[in-house]
């Protein structure tokens, strides 16, 4: 893997991992509603500057407005609101491992609505990961209901991956990211009550942390991830996403004193193992193509 690809991927993983910790820090001062609004007003402004500086397209074509709106609501309004509400009592490490199960929900959605086939091993991997989510959801006296909000955010981001895919096949990644971020931020304006006063009276450290997770994990990370995918094969880059919950756990331990327990280790390993099974062995292999005259691969004639 090229150094640029490796560096971009690692930087992205760090940004995304730090977001779970940044949310926990911000929640010490802000309500979940104000935190998510401040974060994505910041991200929206950064992305607008990025699109204008690169002479991108600010307004998407009218024919894709519906998909952009659906992607924004699923991937930003629902995902980040539910995640932030959930992290009021759920540790950064626990939240990050539950979110790591998002590819499983994407596979289920693709099976139900797109007709994609899955192997028996994939269903087994899903069962293992969902059992891991259940283990994490039962940790702590008040984690249960808020953990379900984290599960909701994982489901919504899984839907977002599928909704956004046709847009990325047609338009620039930066433009698409900006469009769906703006579309997802508009409904967040309903959180404005008391927002200005909360921002003006917030201590510097939590305020700067929320601005940080708006600039870097919510905006810049998508650019660095696109660079990594451009400079290396997808198969080389995507396995690095497994580092995300591990690094988030380490950051939570160092910055917040959230020491990982055995329940987190067991549940986290179950989730990551199941995700690996689904992603590596989840779809049946294609059979050799049969020609019109009834013959298949001629290799046997050369044996």
C-alpha cells in the first residue's frame, strides 16, 4: 500500500474514533440536541468552503433530490441524533463496537430490498455479531435503552450506505458528502431552541471539542478516506476499519477514564468476528460463465 493511502486511511480512522470521545466530552456541557446541531452546522460550513474551493457543484440535480434527502436524514439526522442521545450513558468504547455492526444491517437491508444472496456462513456471522451487540447492550445498570439508540444509529447508517451508493457512482465524493450533510442538517434546525445561549455560555474545552468533531470526523475525514480509496484497492483499505472501535476504546480509556471490561472485550470480539465473516464470506461465489453453445470453461481440455 502506498504511503499516501496508508497515511490517509490511518488519519481517517483516528478522526472517526475520536468522534465517540468528543461526543462524550461535549455532553458534559451541551444537551444532545444542541451538540449535534453545533457539530453539523460546523461540518456544513466546512464542506461548503471545500466545495466552493474545488469548484464543485453546490446544488444537486433535481432528479436526485429525493435520494439526497433520504440519505441525509438516514445518515446524518437519525444516525447522529440517535448516537449522541445514546452516548449520554453509553461509553465511547461500547458505542463504537455497536456501530461496527453497521455492515451487518447493510447486508440484511440488501437481502430484503435488493434481493442480494447471502451464504449460510454470512447468517452465522450475523448471529454471532448480534449476540455480541446483545452482550454490550446489557452492560451497566442504565445502558440498555440508550444502547438501543446506538443500535438504531447503526441501522440508519446501514441504510445510508445503500442509499448513497448510486450517488457516489455518478458524482464527486466531496459534492455528495456536502449535499447529504446539508440535507441531514436542515431537520436539525428544529433543535435551535436555547442553542445560542448554550454556545455562548459553554466552557472552552467542550466547545472546542464539539467544533473539532464537526470539522474533522464529520467533514475532513470523508476527504481523507476518499484519498485512501483512490490511492489503494478497496480490499486493502477497508479492513483498517476494524481498528476504529479498538482505537475508540483506547482513546476513551486515556481521555475519559473509561476502562474496558471483559464484557466489552468479549462482545467486541464477537461483533468484529461476525462482521469479518459477513464481509469476507458473505456472498456466494459466481459460477463460471456458460457460453451459448453449451460449453463452459475450456480449461479441462488442456489437462
